[in-house]
């Protein structure tokens, strides 16, 4: 009976459908492993390519089978093979989270140009969010190339028949307009917030990240991302102050909230924007 179920056409078809998602999951986990290197080394001014992966405590190079994403950490039971010091559980979590993002993008956009494009964008967001949490910085080495890639992505959408952009020039305009709007909005927020609070309201990197989001998502996606980021930041910050986890004027990294807002916009931006327009502009004014 078990052999029959294993060989049934239904199970064979199911396995065939799962294989692409398993490949995408493995690819995402591998990218997540590289992101761990970027998150650790880039703020420290180290090369992300050399030397090969090593234990952050004893600096012993890792063997190839110990460096398998997710599984390597499990095999080692969360400890270095050589010095036996604990290895942070954040490493497999980032690998697994990135893999899930890759699968979700593949599920949502299928075999289109949007899928690899958003893989790059989401990977950029993961790295920037974690670096901001660790160091309160958003490196130019990521935000500036990310902005250029975003404009190129908008141009590339002109050649994807499933995408809304219809010309390369329109893609350049959308990306550039979104980038400029992101910078202007954050300059305005910084000026007004600093005047109200009597201290710096935003870091310089937040505006550059907003410009990058505008390049990737266009001006409408940027505005939605900023709204979601502010809502999430207010909720988390207010809750943390209520629980006395942070002080009233204690700085919080805003990059992770921008990344969260952008990630939500990637997957659900169009339905959310359409619902907003139907609710507040039922006569189609916009």
C-alpha cells in the first residue's frame, strides 16, 4: 500500500511541483549565508570575499560541509568544531528567512523578470536592516548601488509583458522620481522632526535608503512603504517605551521599519494601493 501511494501519479505530480520551490529555497539559503558575511564584515571594513568563512571567535576556517546553509549549524549543534564556542543562532535564522523570501517571491511572481529582481531587492533589504540594527548605520556601499539597480530594474520591467511599465524611458522616470521623492521627504522629516524634538530625528542613511526604495518601487510604492514603516515604528517604539525597554528620547534604527514596509509593498503593494484609492477616491480622481 505504501509503495502504491509513493508511486501514484498524484504524488509524482506533487513532487514535480515542489522541486522548483526546493531549488529556490536552497538558492535563497545560500544567498542568506552570503548575507551573513556581508552583515558582519561590511561595517567592519573587511572584504566580503576574502578570507573564506571562518569562526568569528577562533578565526579557524570552516570546512565546506560545516558551511552548508542552515544544516551546517544544526550538524555542529550551534558550536564551533574547533573552539567549541557557541555560534549565534542568528546565522541559520537569516539563511532560513532569506530562503522563505525567495520562495515567496517565486510563488508570487512566477517565472518573470520581477522574481530575480525582487530577490536582489529583498536580499539588499535584509542586509541593510540587520546592519542598521547592529551599528545604527546604513552603508553607502549598499544604498548607492541599490539605487542604481532599482532604476535598472524599472527599465527592465519594460521588457516584461506581465509588468505595468510599458517603456524603458518610463521606467527611468518612475525610478528617478521615486528616488528624488524619497530624498526630499526624508530631508523634510529630518528638518521638522529635529526642530520638534530638539535633536536629530533621522540619520543620513535613512534618506538614502528611502531613495533606494523609491527607485525600486516607484513613487506610489515609496509612499506606501513610508506609511507602513512609520506605523510599524510608532507601534514598536510606543510599545517599547510603555514596557520601559527604551527611554523616550533613546534612538531607534529606522532602517528595519523601512525594509519591512518595502517588503510588504513588494508582495501586497498593488492591492493595498488599489483599496486605498477605492476607499478615498471612489470617483477615480487619481
